C-alpha cells in the first residue's frame, strides 16, 4: 500500500530530526537501541548485585504478558517485547530506543532512518505474511489501513496490534507507543532532549527568520 511509505514522515520535523540528533549525540553504544533498552528493562547493574534467590523471585513475580487496548481490540502482548516487526511507525520506535527486526521496505532502502535500521529485514508494504513468519517476532505492529484479512493472518504468528496511522500529534503519538511498549521513561527523556535541542535551534535561527515570516519543510 502506497500510504504505508509515509507513516512515520507524518510525525512532522521535530520527531524525524530529533531521532537522528539523539542517535548522533552521546556515546556509540546508542546505535543499538534494542540492546540498550533490553539492558534497562533487566535492571542494569542493580540486578547484577542481587542474589540468585532474589533474582529468581523477581523473575517469578514479573508478569510475562499484559493487555493493550488497540484498534483491533484488547490484545494480550508480551510485557517486554524483544522482537518487534512494525510495518511503519519507525520514528516512534527509534525515539523510544527500540529497533524493529523488520519494517516496511521504503524505510530500509531510503529516508532518514537507513543507518539506524541496518540489520532490520524488509517485510514488504502490506506486509508479507510469509516474511513476517520467517522473522519469528513476538509482537507485530501495523496501521489501520492494513486489510483485516492480513491482520487476521498476522495474529496467527504473534500478537498483532493495529495502531492509528496519522490521527495524532507527534507528542501524543510518542506517548501512545510508550504505553504500548512500556517505555514511558524513554519517552519523557526523548521529549526533554527535544525541548533542549529545539531551544538551541531557535536561538541559532534568531535573525535568520524575520518576525512574521514562515518556513516550509518538504522532503522528496
């Protein structure tokens, strides 16, 4: 479907550019966001200091799944998904430190996220059920323009969540995906960095854009 090529681009400049800015800043360890987020989810250094008994108790008490209210109903999803196939929504995932194992062909071949998506597999534009099956995801994310029959087939592979394509503002969309993935802290951190970078950019543009002037941004 042609519209799926532009799911993330509808986020507006702030989310698209900031993913690259955040990825470029800081240490190189951030280039593998899925690993970083996995370490954070496992408790980092604090968990290493715990006794084996305490770790076992924590593991036993932690829920393995939870229910998320999606457009296609109440879906039981992994509490901490590790292998996410997402047809679009690449900007939101990367902003939260999550690298999908598979996504739409267009995001991998061109655009703003080519470097960040190295290693991710293309799953087509509809997507391809066969390709998704090969990847063995534990969570599948698609938009509401994907045909119901495709969604039904995907649900037989892994929990499949249907998300709204473009009826939210960028900040609201980020919070929506943070809730889905349990990444609320990561969302707040990203937005703080955005505010800092936005203020810096505003200062750098003082005198360049005169009062009353407007600027348009268009990506080809």
